[in-house]
C-alpha cells in the first residue's frame, strides 16, 4: 500500500527556522497536506499544496514539493514556543482518502 | 460552537462490551471519516462515507462498524471491544471543493481494559 514517512523528532531554538521533511510513495497524489496537532487536541490543517506546484508560501510557512523525488517539506520561519506540536504530513492520493505520516514532534527551546 | 463534535470525549470500557462513538458536524459536508491514532503510527483510516448512502472500509476496518444516520451524523461502533482498540479516535469531514480539506473533531480517547 501507499506510505508516508517522516522523522519522529525535531528540536530547534526559538527564532530559528524549522524544516520538517516527509516522503511519500503514491504517484497519483493530487493534494499534499500539513496538519498540526497540539497536546490534547485534534488536528488542525496548516496548509496544503496541489501536486502541480513546487512551492507555496503562507506567512511564516513555506511548503516545498519535489514531485520527482516524492519529497515534501514544511519550513516554519522564526519558530516560536507556540509552534511546539506534532506535525503530520498527509497524502491525499487520487481519491483524497488521506494517508498520514507518523508525525514529527517539534520541540522549540526558549 | 465547534463545527465537528465528538461524544464522548473520554471513555473507559471493559473487554467484550459494545461501544458507540458519535460524530456530528455543522459544516454541511457530505464526506465524513473515522480515524484512529496510535503513538508512533500516525492516523489510520477506519471507515469513510462520501454521502448518506455510501459507506466504505478504510485501512483498518476489522472489529469496527459505522452508521451514517444523516448527512451531519456518522457513528463508529465497536461490537465487542478488545484492549488493542485502545486509542484516540478522530472524526473528520470534508467537501470536494478546493483542496479537499479535512476538518477534524477534538477526538475521543477510548480505553479498553
């Protein structure tokens, strides 16, 4: 079956940039997503990118998509302590049944 | 008020009991989903429904059943709960508009003893 992989943990200092990486296997993906989960909460959609785009910027967030390598990244500029959370990459596939990665725990050190 | 609500938020039950988790949405979306979240495994799709008459199995449907009572309601049942169904369960909705964004409920933490 299709798979989405992420590293499990990332630690950065407040004010630095964070880059969270994701790889996926589905070549028929139409949309790819980044979700954020804060402790004790559900998932919140941060941003998404259409598969024919290379980059999408939304305030402090930049998504880069390398479709050839099936690699997606999320860059958070000027990372704040409030950005500490688990970040999930999700592959929408051809029918938009989301396949989630395992999540990356972002720890922001003051 | 939240757009996607789940009840109960927390539940402890015993092995062999039947339990139902409920999801309601006010977003007017046709598509609804049930996921479970386990540490280190991300979210996995249990069942999904693209409209009231459409029910589909997801990646891990064994041991679960669902009912789509109305556009706004989608229930998940565990007919005979077992300990490895202990997990965090999320309901989500989406509309096939731009981005097919999925909107998640707050989750139900289920413990089976």
